C-alpha cells in the first residue's frame, strides 16, 4: 500500500497530461533498442551480427522480466517499516488492483523506468561482442538488473542517500550511462580481447556494415530527444517549457560533439575522417548533456557536447592500449562521457524556477560553490564502485556455471554459425571449418543453408535441371548414334567409290597396254596379212 497525502512518492505525483507525455516518451525510448542493435551489429564482423541482435532481444524480455519482478521495487519500492537510504523495499512483482487511484501513475512510472533499465543493460552487450557465450549472456542479462536498479534508487528514489545529499541527474548520465559504461569496461576486461585483436597494434578493425552504424546513430539521436525531454516527468504547469528546452539543449550538445569529433578525426587520420570517431563523438555529447539537459544555457550545452565528444574519441585508443577490447567503444561513449556529464552539472548548472531541480544550488562556474560539484563527484565514485564490483562478481559467478567466453574454434567460426546455426556466404566460415577439421574440431555446414537463400527454390531448380538433363541426354544419345550411322555410311560410300575407281584405273591400264601392243605388232606385219584381224 502507498501512503496517503503528502507522503506519496514524488514519482507518482503526476497528472493525466503528465502521464500521457511520460508514456509517449517511454514508447520512443524503447525504440532506441533498434538503434543500439544496428550500431553494434555494424561494428562487428558480419559472422557475428545476428548474435548481437539476439542479445538485444533477450535484454528486453529477460532484463524486463527481472525489472518487473524485483528491479523496480529495489529502485522505488516503499515500505514504511523497512525503509532505508540504500535500497528500495516493496512493490516487487508489481501489480495494482483495479480502482486504485494510483494505478495510472504507478504503471506510467514503471514503464518509463523500464525503458531506462533496458538501455543500461544493452550498453554492455556491445563491449562483449564476438566472443561472449550466448547462454552465459542470457544469465547475465537476467541478473544485470541488480547492477542498474540499486544505484538508480540512490539518485532518483525518495529514499536514496545521493538524492538526499543533493545530487542532480535529470535523465541518467550517471545511473544509466556511467553505470552501463563501467559495466561494459569490466565485462570486456574479464572476457579478454578477441583472438588476434592486438597482434598488429591497436588500429581499429574494419567495420562489418558501416551503413548500419550510421543508421543506428540516427535512431539513437531521435530517441535521445524523448530520453531527455521526457525526464521533465510531465508537461503540466511549467514542465512543458523545460521539456522543450531539454530537447533543444540536447540537439545543441550533439552539434558540439559532432564538430569536435570531426576536427579530431581529420587531424588524427590526416584528412580522412573515420566513421566511428564521428559517430562516437555525437553519442558522447548526447550522453554528456543528459544529466543537466534543461539546466544549461545554449553555449554551455554546446561546450559540454564538445568536451564529451572529444573525450569519447581520445579515450578509445587509450583503452585499446590497456588491452581492453571494446568493439563498440561503450566504455568511452557511456562511461567516460557519462562521468563528465555528471561532473558538468556541478560546474555549469543553473537552478531554473519553478522547477528548483538543484534545490537552490548552482554550479561552481555559474555563481555557485563547491558543494554541488562535490556531491556530483561523490556520486560518480559511488556509481563507478558499485557497477565495477557487482559486474565483476556477477560474471565471476556465472563463469562458474557456464563459461562466459566462447571456445576458440567457435569464435573463429563466428557466433552466428557456432551458436545460432546461421551461415553467411563469403565470410570465411567454410575455410575456418576446413582448417579446424584438421585440428580435430568436427563442424559441418552441409545441412545449413546460407542466409538469403531459398532452399525450396533451389531444390525445385535442381529437380528441373535434372529432368532437363535426362531429356537432353536422350536427345544427345540419339544425335550421337545418328552421327555414327552417317559416318559409317560415308565410309562405305568412300570404300565403294575407291573400289570403282581402282577398277576403272585397271581397265584403262589394260586397254592402254592392249592398244600399245597392237600398234607395235601392226608395224612389224604387213597390213594385208592382218586384214583378217579387223
């Protein structure tokens, strides 16, 4: 049961118009899963892109189920007898009886927070790409709610100790992105780099599908507007004005991030801009502005975006130098840019009225003192520590049950084929199978059709060709037989002609000899004596 009157949790203090705005924002935020999937699948090799999408799918229904079961309660649950500043209590396996006046606000709040929880989990999947055991990842996705939901309660729950101290994070630079980025760093560290990743230096590997990466960015860019403007948590009163401001500041920050990333990549790559530098620069700026999206002036939002984008680009090769293989740059984009976003509130935040988001405080460089910056820094330390410890512990326990890393031969074949029996044509799987077969790993692909093919059409064509071949064989045999007969007849005619010619030649020779002999004889005998011969 919820308390009555003024003790109602602030998360449920919304009007019907507010609920409509919050639910609409949640629907749009959930479409960001498409953007994450496209971006991550575009970053990995083609033989692993289906595996990435499968992980994003299980993030929604496995992570979503556990968030309903206990995650939401750990973040925002209320129990007067068990209440404390570190963990929520109550509202586990959330349900509300029909007729309850708070049914609408409760379900609205749950849906909105669910969209945030699935985003935090999905951030991690990209860092584990191309070498994580899918079954182990399913377990991780199931329990990863714990990594997100408890620190979210610290920052946003009425019971949270960080909220009590005055920490400000409007839309989740800390609880969503910093927590997700640190979890990605821990996961990539425990898994180790992909086979052969650093054999020839830290140069980035080729993208599987660059166009998918760009399309993923566009989807995320659109979703981020709902992510930030929806976090005003309504449109009643003056909220709608700050929702509009949050959307504009989000776009301005992304402009700054894109600009700084473009300058960086042109300089580093000697005039040839790198796709991922540009994409991660824009994403890093969006992450950075999220914590204080409607607390900034326009130029401040652009500056925060510039720094966020630059930090994302610069930190990626540094992380590779540590031997941490993060295929999509989740550590840089979400972890480092998220930390900067939380600290930026302590430096630049205003206190717009009547929202009073910062409880009367301002950022250090905006006429305030050190308190807000100190609380924001404390929040970063708490979120980083919690995410690092819980992620490492969770993966360590899962590894005792199911190995979290794929076998080397499975990694070489690709997760799509090894775990999902999806065969891509022309990506080296057949070559890997033949080579691994010599090492004792018996893998067969004969019974698996390559994606994009239609086995029914292929079987029909084979049958049709076989029938045509048989028909052509009969006709060809008849033609061969006819040629043989014609050849024999020709030979016979030739023989006959040769025989007749020889007879004629013999006759002519005999006749010539006869006439020659007669001529000689008549010269030697008197004509009168030979008259009787004529």
